[in-house]
């Protein structure tokens, strides 16, 4: 398929700027693949569609405050540094994106905090906007993390046109977030509250956890018309034995597996056996799922409404079927569903 087939006009007022008052009160569009039926529900109604021993697979990655603001040495020019991933703990090396990139060269020192609590030196260029920086920190690892936490900001996507506040630290994070390493929240999971999870468990629905640290690769614009030529940036994932046991037992007894989010789906589609069971593995995945694709583990998908031409929309079309998914998006715009990270959900059955 071609990239130009995944274009649609999105009114800017449908991009959610704030989360719903309560997580499970987001709207939820339910798309039935077999019949083509589309229903309008609320996320709390997800219980109606699943039974005892069905499994929800979630991504337990945790977002860290990845956006930092600093000053360039000598000129004092304000710069934005977006931390992508730690390359070396002992050497305090980080892979970052800088803005404005043209002003940041190898050898430049960057100062963070009112009293220069952190200083970093640019030691390499990686892409036009990418740099490798080395933080100058002699203290303990724990104190370094505390400093990053204090100086960093919740990395809300740029399409949310406001400064992050204290509430975002909690709301731009799933309630089951555990393993720090993501620069963007696995947004389908943001709709689960602790109370809703408890109600699911009372009904007998099991939860299995995998980890995929969402990087900017998930959101990087696709720039090739032929989708088979797009290369995803690699992202770290981990599928452990405990998750495999829960998922495979359900599959072997004909219960349903629902992937909560496209990042969860990518982790599972990276780690399966010839019998289409989940297998334990860990590493880096650059799996890019586009139509046509034969899904191996999950029967259902929860996702948010995503950007035109994004890898997330393309995966949703691969799972739901292109025509049905695009029809659902058309209806979402007509019925004023809220889009993107803080927006509403779609359940594909």
C-alpha cells in the first residue's frame, strides 16, 4: 500500500489538549471486523465485550521527564534538549535531539538549571537534529536521576499547545507504569483507572504485562510512498515468561487476547512461535506493521485515534482492514471524537 492512502483532514479542534476528567470516561468507538458494525460507547463499557479468562496485554513502560531546557555556553542562547535514551550509565552518555540544532555543535557545553545544577558537553552529531551528549556528574547514579527528574519536563507531544503541569506527571502515565524508558506514553493504556482494572479482574479478565519503551521512532514521519521501504527506529522491548504463560494458556483454551495499544502489539508481533504462541524474548525491535499483515497473537486491539500517515494509523488499518478503519476515522471526525494522546479510544474486535 502507499503512504498517500493514509491521509485524512483532521480539524485542529479535535486534538485533545487535556485528558478526560476520569480516565475511563473517555469515549470508545467499537469496531466489529466481522460485521462492519460500529458502536459508540465509553471506555468503562469495555467490560461488556470480554469474559472470564480473556486476557488484556498491556505495555508497562514508564515515561520519564525527557524534555529539558538549558543554555548554551558563552551566548546563553536558550536550547531544548529532548532525551531519547541513555547510551552509557557509567559515562553519563545520552542520545538526544536538540533545538535549534544549527546552533549546537560538537564541543559546545550546555547548562541546565538556575544554578547550573547540570552541565553537559556535546560530543557527537548523530542526525541533523540528533546529538550525543555527556553529562558532567561525579555524584551517585541515584542523585543524578533525581536531578534529571527535577530539571526535566513531562514530554507532552508538540500538538498539545500548552505547558505541562503537575497533573500531567500523573495523567501522561498509565496506572501500571513500572519500567522507566519511554519518551511517549503508550496512550491506549491511559484509559484504565485502578478501579476499572479491579472490575476487570473481578470479572475474571487476566492482565499480562510486556515492555516496549516508546521512542520517537513510533512517531517519526514516514517519508517514503512505498511503505515496504520505511525503516522504523529500533525500540527496546521485553516479553517475559510470566506474560507468555498467561497469554498462551488463554490461547490454548480459546479465550481472547486483547492488545492494549499498538506498542504492545509490536512487542508481541516481534516475539511469537511457529504455533502462534507468545515466546519470551528481549532486545530491540524495528518491526513496522502495515497492510497486508497476518497477526499472530492478539485477536482484539485497543488504540487511540492517531495522526494521518502515522505508523500507528497504518497498523490499525492492517488489523481492522483498510476500508473499515478509514470509515471509522471518518465517523470519528463527524461525531467529534477526541484525537491523539489525551483523546478517545477505539476497540477493534
